[in-house]
């Protein structure tokens, strides 16, 4: 069971890359929890995270306070998820150092400990878990266990999930969750996109969204699988442009 979960962790929705513009709100109509990250512009590295719940009337209501986050060291770029493709702006590519923008499912949570305070599916990481970031591999954009699939299947991956064991005690994946970007593994479309702990408040990532441990613990305790939670990342101008059409909430800043 664990092997199946590990390999399919980022599989996501089979048709998520095929949503058309008119179907945008329908693609996440079942979601009643949202993690929203806004950044000042495409090249900004620092942003603000807010959380929302959707009531019976369909309106989003903010819960909790806003929190600082960091994203890709090169900023953001349009990714592949639930939201329709956008062409006015940078496009996410493997290795570009940008975090994917758009609307995405929140997938499995993970961490170094055997258990975490969450009702979401949780993967206790081991020393043999890797995320495949080599485009063209059958396991591209998947987390898999070399003890199950063999070391050759993950040859070339630079994403050991137990960074504390492989990367000088690094704690950034001690708690995290999968952001289901590029679920169908489009070649060179970008891979291994997570929410995880930050190194410092001003250190960017290679494409993930990172936050302080207290924020992560709050998110994991709050997220519920039955709420079909989504993750939204947008530059502020794009958020203002798309908010009404995508039926996204108003932020306190009026956007």
C-alpha cells in the first residue's frame, strides 16, 4: 500500500491540464478549503499566505491570519493544474527556479516523523524516498522508494526527500505537502513542487512555496481531505484580473 501511495503521490487529476476557460470555477467547485499565496509580481520571491473556507452559500471566508512565505528564487510562472492555461506571462519549465502560478489540488502530506497532526494522507519519508526530477523518466514528477522500484528507476534524481539524511541535516522537508502541479508529467513542465519549511525568511526555493514551521503545522492540522483543498498562487495583478472569473475571494487589500 505504501509503495502504491509513494509512486502515485503526485498523479493528481487525469484531466487537470485540459480545463477550458469557461470551466474554471467548475474545476474546483468541490473545494471548500483554499490556501492562497499572492506575490507582488512575476519576479518576486516573497509573498503572503492566507487561508479560506467556503460556506454553504458558496462565499469564501478568510480563516486565521496572513503569514509570510517565500517562493521560487526566480519568482513565479504559469503552471499546469486545475486552472485554464494562460499565455500572458512566463511559463513554468523544469529547472527555471520559478514556482507554478494557478490553481492546484493539495495532495499528500509528508514528513520525517512517523506521524503528523493531520487528517490528510501522510507519507512518513524514509532514506530511500526520492522525487524524480529527470524529464522523460516514467517516474517524472513522482515520489518513489528506491527500495521498491530499484535505484536505477530513480537514477539522476537530485531530490532526496529525507534531506536531513542526504543534505547535511537539512530540515526543509521535515513537514510539507504536495502541490499537484503538472500531474500528468508533461515533459520539461516542472516537477516536485511542494509546500515545505523555509530555510530562512529571505531564502528562495527552486520552485516550491516555503514557510515557517508554525504556519505549516497550522495548515496541516486545518486541511481536511473531504474539503478537497486547493492551493492558489498568483501575482497580485493577475489575481485582480482573474478573481471574479475564477470565483476567488477578495483579500483584505481589496484585490
